[in-house]
């Protein structure tokens, strides 16, 4: 497997990042996961915009987007797969032990994994831990994912593939790696960004293409919603058939099925929407 590290394509077996890289020692880094269909990255411009916003939020220098684009193209060309997930990682770079940044500049890694289309439906659980809607990192796609790793392990213990968080004021927020939508009386709603959720790219496109509304939703809405679905780069639009102990009969319901269809059609028609 060929990956991109700091300016060049390298063999993943021999590519090396410093053991003092702050992405490793203090989780000082950001990332993007970009879907690649037949070697073409989907919504790359939006991912690069979010990468820049995350870098600024962490006080990292703006990534060189020309280099990132070249890196994505080179990695995709060197590792042809029908459906891939590009992983762009950008860290504070080599620095002293402790939280002060060094002066060697950031590290950029672009790697590729093969992936498969996710099933149309899945089970989710809610977790007792909260997303902080007012934290320094809220809304940034940082590599500090340990909380999500713990929540996802809880989901797997219950035969689910995603864990949903509320925020500190009891509102529905998001999943470990996805945004959440609910259908109430035929209308589609999703938590607003001030709930603390990530500005998901799939969330944005689905909301625009289906007319979904941003609404403050209590966590309890999951007990009464007619339909629930998740969105993310790797799930696209995925219906929820079980949330905790509640089975949602006939998932995907009609509104979710329509959202799936719209997303599939529009995203196939435009690779960089
Ligand atoms: N929320 C979180 C915490 C995520 O990590 C992700 C994606 O990884 C999403 C939502 C979905 O975002 P996107 O649709 O851009 O993949």
C-alpha cells in the first residue's frame, strides 16, 4: 500500500512518523474521511474546507490544499479499489513531550482503505455520556476520538453499529461517526450545529436535498420518532431499525427510503457537490 507522507508517496511498511509527533502523544491533530468511488473522491472540496476550518480551530497552520489534492490523487492512482476511504490526517507534528507545540511544522498523511457499501439498516444505542456543545473542540474534526471509541464499543456490546450522544442540556446530538435524523409526522428533522454535532458533509447534502429542518430535539424523541436514520461519508443514508430496546417496524420507512434514493441519485450525478 502506498501512502502520502510529508510531500511524497511512500511505502506504508517503511513510512515513519516521529514517536514525538503530537498527533500520537496528545491527540493534537485533525482528519477527514473521504469516500472514493472508482478512484474519484466524493465531495473533496467540502472535505478540504472542513479540514481548513478544523486546522484553524486548533490553531494549526492552514494545510496546503494543493498538496492535499495532489496527495489524494497520487494515493488513489497507486492503490486502485472500487470503493475506498481516503484518510487525511494532519497533526501538530514533532514536538516536545507535553502540550507545547514544537517548531518543525505539521505532519500530513494520506492513506487509503478499501471499504464496502453499508447495509441499508442498522441498530443503534444511546449512551449515558454527553457531547459538550460548548467545548474548545466542539464542531472540529480532531483525532481525539477516544470517547467515540469507548461509545462504539458499548454499541457493539449491544449488537449495534452506532452509539448516539445527547448533549449537556439533554438534546439529541450525533453518533460517534455520524449525524442523526428523525422523521416526525412526515417531516425530517436533524439537530442544529449548536447541539454540538459535527457539521457532517452528508448531513448538509441530505438536508439540502430533502428539505430537512434543523430542530432542537430532546433525546427522548428517539422513543417516538416514526423513522430514524443516520448519515455519514461511509454510511451514506442508513435507516435505524432498532434504538436501544425499541424496534422500528418496517425500516427503512417511506421517508427514509426516499431520502436514500435522493442521496444515491444526486451523489452519483455530481462527484463534488
Ligand atoms: N459526526 C462525527 C462525530 C463524525 O466523526 C462524522 C464523520 O466521521 C460525522 C458526524 C459525519 O460526517 P460526514 O457526513 O462528513 O462523514
